[in-house]
C-alpha cells in the first residue's frame, strides 16, 4: 500500500507534481525559519555566556585567602567615536595569578592585549586619539575564547598594583568568573549583555516566531484539501477502506513534508553565515554560535512530518466516515463561547501582574510573563473561529449589499475555515503590535538619545565612581597643567572645572560650584548673573535637556577659595570634530586613569539607551520575520 501511495504521489500527473513542489517549498521555508529561530536563541545564549569573564570580581564567591595567587581587576567602559570599548585593567599580586581567556599571560605594566577589531582600529586611528590610552606596547591579540562577538572591542591592560589600587577601584580575585550575565545578579552592565530580562526577551521571541511558523506549515500541508477529498472519496466508492485512505493521505503529506524538511535544513546551512552577521542583540555572532543542538534537530526533523501526517488525517475525517461525506456537505456546528477562556485567562494574568507588580526574581518573572503571552497567543488561535462567527453575523445583519450578505453567510456557516486562512496574519499583527508597543513605551519612559550640536561638542569627565569598596565622589585636585594641556588641543574651545561645595556631604550628584569665567566658555551648562564671579550649579551631564538658558545663583566664593575645593566634574567644549574629542578624551584618561571614561553628552545618553537598542534589534527581527510568514500562509 505504501508503494501505491508513493506512485500516486510522485506519478499523479501535473496537478500532483505542482502540489508536491509547492508544499515542499512552503514547508522548506517554514523549517528554515524555524531552525533560524532555534539557532538564534542558542546563539544569543552562547554569546551571553562569552561575557562571563568580564563579570570577574562581581560574581559571588569566597574572597582569596591571604597569600594566595590573585589578580587585581578593574573593568570600565571606554568610548571611541561613539563606540563602546571594554577595558580591563589587571595587576598580578603574585606569580600564578589567574589569566583571562583568550590571552597567554597577564600583561606587564605598560603592555596590553587588544581584540582583533580593536587592533585594526588602533592602527587606523592616530595614536594621540586612542592608542596612547592603553600603554606603550601591544603584546598580542585576544583570542576567540575571550571574544563575545567577532567585532568586540576589548583591551586588557597591565598596571602596577599601586596604580590600579589608587584610589580603591579594583577588586582582588583568585579566579576568572564563569557566570553569564543572565545568571549574575548585581553585575555591572556597562560592558556586555544586560543580566535582567534576557531570558524573557528570548522566550517572547521564540513564542512570537514559532506560532506563525507552525501555522504556516499546517496551512501548507492542507494545500488543495478539497481536491484531495474528492479524489479520496472516489477511491472509497471503488472499495478502498478508511485505513487505506488514511495511509495514502499520510504518505502523500509526509513525502512533501520530508522533502521540505531536507530543503529547509539545506537553506539554513546555506544562509547560516549571512544570518550570523545579523546583530540580534546589537552585535553579530560567530557562525559556530548560530547552531542547533541534537534535540532541536530531532524535534524539527521528526515533528514536522508527523504534524503534516496528522493534519492530513484530521482533514480527511469526513472521507473516512463515509465515501459520500464530501458531497453531503452540512454546516458544521457553530463554535461556542468557551473558546474565549484561554484568551481571557492570558489577559487577566498579565493584567494581574501589571496591577499588583512583577514577581521577585528573574525566573519567576519569566514564568509569569511567558505564561501570559503563551495563553494569549494560543487563545487567539482557539478563540479565532468564534470571533469570526460573531463578526460575520454582525456583517450580514448590518448591510444590504448582496456580496457582503453572501460573504457573511458563508463565514457564519464555516467560521473555522474562514479563520484558518488568516490565523497566521492575525498572530503576526498581534506580535507586531506588541513589539512596537513595548519598544515605544520603553523609549517614552527612558527617553531617546539627545541630538543637536551640543550633544556632539561637549565632553565631560565625572570624577566619581562606585567600586565595591564604596563610593569615591570626587578628587582633591586636578593634576598640574591638565587644564592648560586640554585647552591647547586644536578644536577645544573652552574648559569648565566644577568643584564640590564647601561643607557639603560628598556624594555623586551633589550640586557644585564653578567660576563664571569657566562657565562662559561652556554655554551648554548655563550662565552667571551679572557681576558674579562664581555660581552654584547642578550640571546635567546625562543629556536629558540643555541648560543653556539657565542662570545659576551666585555664591560668595573667591577664586583662591575655589581652587582649594575638591573637583567634581571637568567639562570640555570642542568644535565637534572627532579629532578634538578623542584627543581630549585620551589626555583626560591618562591624567586620571582610575575614573569613568570621559563622554560626550550624546554618549552619556546613548549609554542609557544601549539596552533599548538591543531590544529594538530583537523587535525588528520578530516583525520582519513574522509578517512574511503570515503573508506566505495567506497565499497558501
């Protein structure tokens, strides 16, 4: 019987050949997208794990024993032309100190390792703009084991124990971290993937893509269902048993599905190198990271043909009951309102957490939000026929046009078939709406990066940091000659030094005082009242809004007194050229290397929106993938 089924499938004439080819191509496209989705999830998790060593010193673990081999470790985020550079400063306490992955040994003071992408950048940019920040000699490149992504910009610099530990800013550790950011609570997120929410985002992406793909495959296997029912009904009339008809239908569907699965794996293998270049999380992947594991392969290779055979069996249930079941068409029973239960349950579950608050812990949040999303997506599929029936009834009751009346009656007679044709499109529109709504809400809440000339011209260094040992809010004085050296850089138009107020508790965001002469050179920060020599200022260096129109209140502080106060911020106004900004940044980093990297106002704002950019990348992938899948399902 299987041989007969294969002959009918492969030698059934032009119609059978066209049906087989279209079904195979449709399934191949669905399988390719399904494999891409699974491989993308694996790649994001693999890339996330490659950031683990950058969390050294922040993961939980016992402190090094006295006298044990250990390393002093400090990680900061540097910038160059708007691009983030992960900088790791190290100093060996004793021989045998742990070594980060990708390098042979710890660099000595003055030496450094750079990633391949940063090495190319170091050779293309003038040394005064970038290379001079990291040492006098590059002794090697960081290998693949230490690179989160092919284009990662990483540098590991060697310092003396005195230099890295003055003031406290480094941590002492006896091992390199192996905990990925997604499993590390309290780890820094200036460099790498944010630890919070990555599992949730991946789960939503998986649900958003898998459901349309599965509907697409199901639609493809039902291609020409009416014609096949008539052909199988004729076989029943000449003596074929229901079991034989079911076997023939299963073989026919399985041949197309198996062929499509093979083609789908081929499509994935061909386009895999190009897919790896897509920055799902803001960074491309290594091709080896974009891989499917054995359970994924088995699930796709076995699940798709099995689903195709099952869909064919269910589609022919009328033929197996009676050979005249095709011609004796009757109106199927109307769907009932119970179909709304999963949809309403999903909405209620998410509404509950929106009202009461999210649960504690990342795992609980993932379970809560993914459960609600899964219920809503499944609820749309289940409730779709009932909603279609209600819509069709309203349509034919509220119109007098013959075409609309006929369409409404036909939809009301068989709403399951009507919704089946558009179910993929409904899910795609839902996914798109959710993605756009979430991203626009995040952007509205956190704000978009500030633009304008000031955002590109003003460079600021904040002289405070928050190491594990406690906050260090300011420095006592700038190195001698630093301000003059910065002012001498071509393209620098002014420098303002902001001091802490007298008798004010030291903390990161305390209001400061600045001389009016300095403030006049950087009008972005505001201005002084007439006749004042110094003013109290609350500088906004995050880029939320320009302070150019603010007139600050004067304070009774002489220039001599101002010079004795601690330094809180240094703000540099440039002509906006890359050369001026990067040379000034290099000079400031070398002068006070243990502080935050100087940033332009636009870069300060971009740091806060970097996670938003990653979410936007994932949202774009979901939208650009789900809509074509839905279109193909509708065409089939």
